[in-house]
C-alpha cells in the first residue's frame, strides 16, 4: 500500500511541478502560495504554520521561505509583540498568480477524485487526513 501511495504522490507532484514550472516556481512554492491566499487577511501566518500544514521540517521551511522572499513572493515582517516572530506576508507577485493556481488546484483535485463515487470520496479523504498522524505515532 505504501508503494501505491508513493506512486500516486509522485504523479501528483509531477503534475504540480509541471504547472509551477510555467511560472518559474516549484510545486511547493505554488502550494504555499495557495495556502497563504486562503488564510483570512486578519489572521497572521508564521513559519510554524507552514511547517505544520505541509508536514516539513523547520530547515526545509526556512529554505523554501527564503527563496520565496528572494523572488518577491512573500516577505517576513517582525510582529509588534515579539520581534523574534516574523509573520509571513504574501506579496502582489504571488497574489497575481492565485486565480491560475486556484483553477489548476481545483482541476487537479477533480481529476484525482473523478474516478471515485461520492461515498468513496468521503472515505478516501477521511483516510488521507488520518494517515499522517497515525504514521507519526508509530
């Protein structure tokens, strides 16, 4: 089963990376832009939120965010209450891509789920949501 999940994951990653390459981005950068643009503007987002959402290590998140900052997709601003904390602010260059990213993500999700019935979709999504946590505890 792990092999099948890995094969499916590779295919999904390839699809996201191919889309991202059209904009000189990586698939992970596109996914982070998508995540950030769906957070309400009155909520602050921090690196730890990215680490948690994408289940990546701190060093990985640091490198990705530094690169995103370098190419003007995001900026990190100190928080008034704690200068050690830096909130992530999405910049216009990334915001301008969001409609295209949103359309791609919806089409990609639809492609993934199209072979499943409604009942199967619910079960599949439920299992996918539980899997990372269950694997972490073992």
